[in-house]
C-alpha cells in the first residue's frame, strides 16, 4: 500500500489554492526588496553593487533582480523608486501576487 500523499491531497488538506505557496514566496521576496530599497544597509549596497572584470563563459546566472523585473513588469531601478512610496509599492506587490493576475 502506497502511503505517499499526492500534491492535490496535501493542498486540499492544508486548505490552500494551487498558487498559494508561489504567491507567498513572491510577496515576501518583493516586500524584502522594498525594505532593502528604503533603507541604507549593507544588503542594499550588495544588491546594487557592480563587479569589475569579465564574467565567466556560458549562460549567465539568474539574478535576484530578474525575478523582481519579471513579477512587477518594470525595471528593478524603477521598482526601487516605487519602493520609496510604500503604499504604491504595496499595491504593486499585491497586484503581482494576486491569483487572478498572470505571472
């Protein structure tokens, strides 16, 4: 007898929708991005840093800010400016993580 639970069974047991986990991760990541952009911290300097020299051969590694760009449909620089206006940024995060919205 197979005792492993399937994904739909687990989601039903937890009473959450199909996209709940991904939207929760998106919301937290976007909120943290907004927090970083509003405060002068070491993490902000690391996020905005540019390294000198050449990159390695092959496919470029996925950057943290690429998710921000994809989810908000704006550049990370523009998202950083919006993050200064907390309510505007919260609305943008809500729109990006709403289950009705694609992405």
